[in-house]
C-alpha cells in the first residue's frame, strides 16, 4: 500500500503525560469521510524503555496510535527478573498492523487504546525530520502547546515524504 512504511525508530515524554494532552488534542468527532492516507511506525523514548507507535496522517489530523511498550516500562516483573526480563522485549507480531490501521476509521483508531491521540493540522506548528544515526532520523512535532520527539527509520520517512509534504505544506521540513 503506497504511503505506508513499517519501521522501527524513538517520545521523550511519559505516556501518562500524553494522555492528559490527548484529552485536549483529540477532537470528539472526525471530519466526515476522513481516512488514513499515510503513516509509519515510530519509536518514542520513555524514562524506562521505549514505546512503539504508529504515526498516521489523515486529511485533517495526525494520529499517534499505541503499538507496544518495550523495556522496563513493559515488563512488570523487571524487579523480580532483573536483566533477564529484557529477553521479553520483542513486540508481538506486527506484520500488517499498519495496513490494518490504514483501513480503519480514524475515530476507531483513537478508541483502540487510551493513549492514542490526534493533533489537528491547525494546531500543528511544525514537523521537522532531522537525520540521526545511520538508520534512524528524529521527528519533532511542535504544536501550539507541546513538543513531541519520535524516531523512525530514514527509509520509512523517505517513503512517506511526499504524503507529509502535501498534507502539511510549509509546516513540514526535511533537513539534510
């Protein structure tokens, strides 16, 4: 499916903080006929571990949808098992999850998990993509009231570049 790339890549904020922000960011009703037109898998760095999310784009908003927590934040037995629990870091089978979400109604995606939220494009000040390590790039989403940092593969970001730039126009900046 064009415009959808699965990849791993890192939010500097705890998901509880995002839930509070999401209540004000997520509209109660979506635009009629709204659908997901592009997206990719991203990674958010938490205080303990990381969280895999789907960054989805519709005609009127960006959606951050929960996928899986990784590391200490995801393993309640870390205190008991210690370092051995890190072997449990593998995410559940993810093949095709992004494509399945692309077929869903955006409001339905937001209802899938309490941490899912959206940001309407008028509230989005900028989306900046900066090259990072060899395989990952940083995505910085700046809204009128928050800043969110995510990481994704360079290949995935290049795969959705045209979609992002057509939806966001001058708000999207791909740095070299």
